[in-house]
């Protein structure tokens, strides 16, 4: 899946908890030249009836709970799965393209709901980046597609 329920996704009108985003809602897709509006084309979630292993990313006094395979964009425009991050060497990419220091990284078991969204069709390469709790991340399509080591600039 992707993000813990309650994760704030940036939209043209502010932020919305991911589990509230339905098909057809508009979110802000991140591009190197700025954010653009994109419609949600997939929205699926689960409530927290079972324990899940999640990564807790800490940065700027904020946390982000994601699945281990959730792709995040690093400050050098590369993509890395949350379970492969290293707080001593990796910097995340913030909303305005600025580097954000990853101050903590913890894996644990959580009884939380999780939710995923897709914001574009598979044919639209590079337009699957969303902003979650102020950090640029891939949508669910990027999570399930094979890794390409592609830069996103």
C-alpha cells in the first residue's frame, strides 16, 4: 500500500488526509518546474485491523508513516524506497525542491489504516509525484512499477 491514514497530501486548496481523497479529487503533483493539478484516478485503503510494518520518517519536527516500499524523492532527484533510506546520508526533497534533513528513521509495527492513490495513467511518465507531509513522494503506481533508477528532473 502506501501511506498511513492521516497523511496530509497537498492539494490546490491546502492539504487533505489521504483517506479522504476520492477518484476525481484534485491533488498537487510535483514537477521540477512547480506543482500542477492532477486528478486522482485510483484511491484505495484499509482500516487498521491488522499489524503492519511501517517506516517512520522524521524531518523538520514532522513524521511520515509509510510502507517499506513507498518511493520518496531525494534531494539529488533520485528515487529511493523508504525501507532503503539512510538518515546519515539521505536528504529528502521538500515541496519547493529544497533538501530536507532526514533526522530519524524507525521501523515498527502499527495498527493503522493505510491508503494509496494514483494521480495519472501509466503512460504519463514522471507525473506521479505527490507531496505528503511536505515531502515529495511517488504515488502508488510508482510503488508497484519496476524500479528504473530514473532521475526526476
